[in-house]
């Protein structure tokens, strides 16, 4: 029953990071005085919203790849790549909030982790179809 506990922990931490980013949007709204539903008018609010939305856009690819890689390949490697993805998102967020031009490093880190998870899972599944075993 506890087969994928590391993957589950990484999933929860990733969702907590996303939750933290949503709180940062609320904090930026309070600081700027811009009430919902407005999304523009203060650079800090606009950056916080972009960080939050960009993370949401990446979550399905990351979570799908994370779990499929853990199931079909290796849970510990999946969890490790998940930690790399989380670190990449945090680096991305810090860079973007300081200066949108500084978001590239974090983006590339999380992009690479997601790509390895997705393509690794796909490769293993296709291999198992060809060879006939999982």
C-alpha cells in the first residue's frame, strides 16, 4: 500500500508550493490595493499572477509524468526528478519576481525535469509494449 510514498510526498510538496504561490498573489493584491478581478496595474501583482499561472500550466505535465515514471520506471528517480522540478519552480518564481528577465534558469530546470519524466515514462511504456513485459 505504501509503494509510491516518495512520489506522493513530492506531489504534496509540489501542490504546497503552488498553494504558496497563490498566497503570494493575494499578498501582492493587498500590497498594491488592486482588488479582484483586476489582474493588471501593478508590476508586482502582474509578476505574482504570472508565476502562479505558469506553475498551474506546468502542473499537469509534471504530475502526469511524475506518476507514470514512478509506476513504469523507478519511483526513487521519479521523486528525485520531482524535487528538481520543485527547485526549478522556486528558482523561476524568485527570478521572475525580482526581474522577469531572470526567469530562464528556473524555467529550464523545471522544463528539463518534466521532459525527462514524460519522455522516460513514454519510452518505458513503448519498450514494454514492444518487448511484452513491464
